C-alpha cells in the first residue's frame, strides 16, 4: 500500500521545487499557501464583520438619543474589549465544526501529520529538557521518572537523553535538588542518560536557561522536547512528535495540546474542567487559520534543536525596566522568529499524553497571570521588529489584546456607574424606544453567546458524544460539573480582570513590574490574611460600585449583582476555593476515571502503575567534576565512585 507521502507527491510530480517540496506550499510541502491564505481571509472577514456589527448595534443602543461623556467612554471601552472576544467566538465555532464534521480534524489543521508513518523508526538522538527553579525535588523527580519509564517502555527509549536544567539559587533547595536527582540516577540502568546542570545565575530566566543548553548541546541532538517543572508526557506522545518532526525537516516547532492533571482543590478542579472544555475547540479553530505560523507555549513541545539555536535567539526589549530587558513571555516570540527563519510552527490540537499541573489556588493563578501580562505587554516594543511574518505580528497583537480587554471592561463598568447618575436610562424611550429596547435585549444575548462561546462549544462537543460524556463521569456528573464551573467562572472572571487592570496601571504608570518567582505547585491553603492583602482593592472597588448603583439607580444594581458580588466575595472566594475537594466528582476529568500510567505515577491520591519509583532509594554521595561529557561533570548528579 502506498503511503500518504507517495500519493501526495505522485499527484503533483511536476510541481516539486529544487528543495523537494511542492511549489506553492508551506515549508514542509504539506499545505497549499493559497488555501491557507483563503482561510485567513475568511477568518479576518468573519471577525471584522462581527466586530463591526456588534459595535454598530451597541452604538445604536446607547447613542440613539445623543451621547454623554460616560456613554462615549463606554463605547470606546466596548471597542477595545470586543476584538479578543469576537476572535474567541470564531475560533471556538470553527473548531467545533471541525471536531463534529471533519473526517480527520487534526490533519485538516496540521496536514504535516499525513506524511508520518506511525511505526517509523526513531533515528538520531533527542533531548528531553526540563527547566526547574526552586521546585519541590520529590515532585520533579516523580515526573522525570514517569517520563523516562514511559519512554523506556517503547522500543526507542535509548534514543533519548534527559536534561535537568536548574536555575535554583537557594542553598538549602540546591542541596535537596542535587541529592534527589543523584539518588534517582543511581537507581537507573543507564544513569549517563540523565544530565543535571545548575547555573550560578538565572540570566534570561527560562529562555536563557534553554539558550545556554542549546549553545552547548544542540549539535548532538535532532529534536528537543521542552518541559516545565510540572510537565508530564507519555513515551508514545514523545515518539509521535519526533516521528512527525523526522518526516518534515522544515517543521521547526510542534506544540501539543497540554491538559491539566487531576487537581485536589476546589479552584484547581473548577479551573481544569473549564479549561478542558474550551481548549480543544478553541485551539482547533485557531490552528485552522494560523496554520504554519502557530504558537509555542513554552513547554510540552518538540523543537528542532539546531534551528532553534540559530534562529530563535531573543533580543533585549528596548527601553528601561519593567517593560525593557529580558523577554518574560519568550515562547510566542520564539515561535515568530522560527517562522521568520522559514520553519513551520504547528499545533497538534488533540488530547494525547501531554499534561501539566494547573494553578491550585486563585492567588497562585493571579501571580502567574500577572507575569504573563507583563511579558505580553513587552510585545508592544517587539511587534514592529523588521522582517516578522504578518501572521506572527497578528499573534503578538492577539496576545496583547488578551490583557488589554481587562481594563477596557473595568472602564466600561466605571463609565456605566457614572452614567447612572445622569440620564434615567441608557436606552432612549422616544424616537424608536421600543426598537432600541429590543435591540438592546438582543445585543445582550448575543454578547453573552460570543463571550461564552469557547466553553459552550466545548461542552456541546462532550455532550453530543456519549462515549466522551462517560469519560467525564456520565451525563449527570458532567452536567453538574458544567453548572458548578459556570458559577465559578462568574465569580472568577471579574476578580481576574480587576487584578490585571490594577497591575497594568502599576506597570505603565508606576513602572513597577513582577519578577520570576517560583510557583507554589503544591496548592497550600490560602489564609485570610494572604487573601485580604492581595484582594482588598477588588473588595473596595465592589463596595464603591454597589454603593454608587444603590444611590443612583437601584434598578441597575439587580443586573450588576453578579459582577458586584464577585468583587465583594473576592477574599472568601480565594480562601474557600483553596480547600481540598478531590473526593467530590464535580469537576471530574477523564484522567480521574481512567488514569494513564504516567498520570497515576505523578498524581497524589492515585495508585501507582508499577513498583515504587526508582528515585525513592537511599541517597547517594554527590560530586561535581567540571567535565562536559554526558553522565559525568555536566551532569552534576553523577554518582560518586
């Protein structure tokens, strides 16, 4: 039987270029450039026309009887906040259509998979690279051991070396880190495959850590699989990525769809369920039009090592801190640089053997989110860099708009509260008042649909597939989880928007940013004092908003109640959702009912798939020797002789 690659080339033998790919195709030769451009034109037309229609309708509703200053401010805020929402609607809608009706949804958005034999031998050597800084050593080693055990269960495990790249600076954590990895290596059949290295400084943060590794080691490896300290991947998924990269030499980055590991806290379970619902359809739709210029999310991805070293070196962001200096959100800009160099960047929007820990508490989510926010704002100084591909600039703009929507939404509420002190209604009661009232009601319903489309499409996709519903615990459990997550989201979203808005004020006005602190992945309970210290401004804003509406327009307070309640309950929300709830089925994900071996090996409360992990052995002596041979000096965890 002829392979897909043979059929593809036989169909157009006269159109092959000197490099061996078909003329008029993307760098891997797997997709027509014209077809991809038509997709982008269609996506642009849908997004812009929807945005224009919503903006026009909103202008008719609030400006039908003339414009006041607050109404004009509300309209401007609407214009700023809507593009991200509209784009999300069409990403989710297109993704849902592909999931439901496409014969092979993944191949339709990442056709490079069609050139790959599922049983192809893995050639060359490849590196698994995990970056760590001030992490719980036991959690890290559990993940490393699960990944290596899964790889070693395949026929090609010996093709992979595993690098642990540490940026830890605290002496007590360094000692624990070195001892744990040394003990784990001592229990391996081939300890030389695990190479540990710690930098004295964390220059360039995680991107600098990867950069130093590539400068030393890229020539020895074909593909690099990047991991965060909370990442887990199955051996089968890693082999799939490497095989696709082998079959497509001009594929520079192949990003997996990363799903959350089973969580223990109320916040973690609700967050993981909501993300799981919306991510698949949204990512599928985004991959449909971004095509060969897709995103890189910094981990759980396959990267062509030498090309990444040569072409994805990050610049220093112009200007002074906090927006200048090292790039914090390095991943998306690295993806743009790889596409600029002529390599494709693709996403595989399928749930298959790629996991991470989601934030366990609201406070931990906010800390991580604000670091991403600062990094994305740095794109304002990079988006005009010469030579970047157009779609790459669009991706950077989308990343910026994702956070600019928060202050626009907060400004909308403030302007609405100001307007409530003036005219008795935002909807004209004369000159077509009935029409305006109808239009306003319809517009509100449409905006709710557009806003929640990613989750709606994800929930529909599960509900319409009986087998998929069973993976989530059955229809009753799934519907209960949906109801709980919707309630959670109504309280969660306004708090996050407020914290982003306050941070952007601090970033641009006060010139104060955030650092790169270690994450609290264990999910320690949030105390009342910690919650109040972080969220009292949101509570104060909610009190002011409620008082303003109560005095100016009490009837409006009923409609604003969900948002106002979110601010007023911010402190107890953070505290109570940090409690454990793993015994409840609400918020269940498929990995809880039928956990793969890798998930069982790393998830607390799930039985291990095999004997106790190899790292749980008596600690061995530890030494450094300054060599750069794998398994020796560059491996700071080489066992003593």
